[in-house]
C-alpha cells in the first residue's frame, strides 16, 4: 500500500505541471510562474489538464487518509486503491483526448472512483 501511495503522490505532482507544459509554446514560462500572470493564451488541452488536476485534488484528500489508515490498521484495501488509481489515470486520458465533450461519458469514469472510495471507507469501518 505504501508504494501505491507514493505512486499516487507522484501522479499528483505530475498533474501540477500538466497545465503549464501543454501551453509553453503559447504562454511564456514567466507568466506561469508570476502571480496573476497572463494565462489567456492557454491551449484547450492545458485548460482540460487544469480541470483534471482540480478533480484529482477533490478526491485525493479522501483517498490519502483511507490509504494511510489501511496501511496502519492492516486493512486489505490494496485492490480497491489500485482500482481507484487506475480510474484516475483513465480520467486523465479522457481529458487528454477530450472524451468528455460527449455527454454522460465523464460520470461513467468518475462515479466508479467515488464508489471505490466509499468501499474503502466501509472496509475501514467494518474492520
């Protein structure tokens, strides 16, 4: 479980750079590093990476405590944690290929990750 937590944290760290990386050819690096810089030239891909990063942050604060508690309490949530991580990767690729321009696709990928978090929490509660 500890290795997976580390992988998830590296995945989160990579998300921090995705927004900037996909617009460097349009927005100067200085504008990304200065507070209140002009980001009006961002690409659509960079904007989608920002949305994907925001979505990851919203569920990460639930996943990390559940994963750490699972490791400390020896609760077997590893498979659920791997499924959650896999769904987050699929969610990111959905943004990369702009899959969510089609209605009802996003919840099909996003909702199972929330269900997995609930299942992790229930496993912790029952154990």
